[in-house]
C-alpha cells in the first residue's frame, strides 16, 4: 500500500541520502523542494527564496496525491523544521486516509558542522548542485528548527 514518508531534519543532516536509501525499499518517488528550486531558479533566488520554496512545497503536496493515487509511495525530502509544519503535513495526509510516517534525522553538532563543510566543498568543486550553507544560513537553521518530540516521530534516526 502506498504511503508518504516525511523526512525531518536540519539542513545538511543527511535527509537526501537517507531518502535515497528509503526509495528502493519503499518503491517510492522522492519529491524535493531543493531539487526543483535549484533546477528552476539556480543557486540565487535572493529575498524571494522563502516565497518560492513555499509555492514549491504546496505544489509538491498536491503532486504527491497524484503519485499516491497511481500506487507509488512518496518521500518528501525537505526539512519540516517546525512542529506546525510537521502537524500540518501529517493532517494533510491523514484527512485523506493516506498512511504517513515522520522520520527524524538527529545529528550531533560536530557531525552537522562537518557535513556542512563537506557539502560546501563539493559545491565549490562543482561535484554537486546544492546551496552553499554559509555561517548565516547555519545560524538561521538552528534558530528556526524546532526539535521534535519523540512521541510524534515514527522513525528516529541517529546520525
């Protein structure tokens, strides 16, 4: 039976890598805000980034319903940084009788910083297309990210 898996975690915590591992076992389609944002707008959306990202998320919620209806599972690969975002997403699917799991990737600060450095080096070297995570973006992420409660998480992944 098709289901939705929401991947929750900070930027550079390993969400996309984890989603790719889940994809095979769940015969799922990965829907990624960053993938669309980078393909359509490139690296620099400036002050419009948050507005465009919200539009892409709304589009992907609707697109996920089509994928589920076609019989494939869906993995939503974006951060779900706030409790409100996580609750709204779960309710979106539950109200449509679609099974929904929330997976959280928990990462210690040292590993997180190392992954940020590794990703930035890969982007600079042209090995990958992703956003550079400068110090300001890392601080913004830490400020905005709300640690989920264990009882609301279906799968807790320690990295």
